C-alpha cells in the first residue's frame, strides 16, 4: 500500500477542498506557499491578518473581528 498526504483546505469564501500528494514535503510546500500568498493578498487589501502555524503543517490565517479565515491541515492516508 502506498502513502499519500492530503491537504485539507477551508476558507470563508469557497468552503472546503482537498488535494493529495505522494510526498509529505510537497504537501508542506504547497500549504506554505498558499498561506504566504493569502497573507500577502490580505495585507495588500489593507487587512492585518493573524497567522497561526501549528504542528504537523497546520496553518490558520484570520482577520480579527471579521469572517475572514483560511485553514490548512495535512493528513496522512493510504492509497488503496
């Protein structure tokens, strides 16, 4: 059985989505790049985003006193 790493993404605009990678490092790179892009875009729009980086590649970005939020997490799974 092969392993894969599933990125679970949730945000206030689009809801939930998921995408998979064969390598954990690729999943982590994707999450980090997406989070940096979101943070930059929010700053360019005049917001002050709060970035919380947790264990296992989890990242949450939100804007205080608003409904703006983004969440990423990585789950290990088996390909059957």
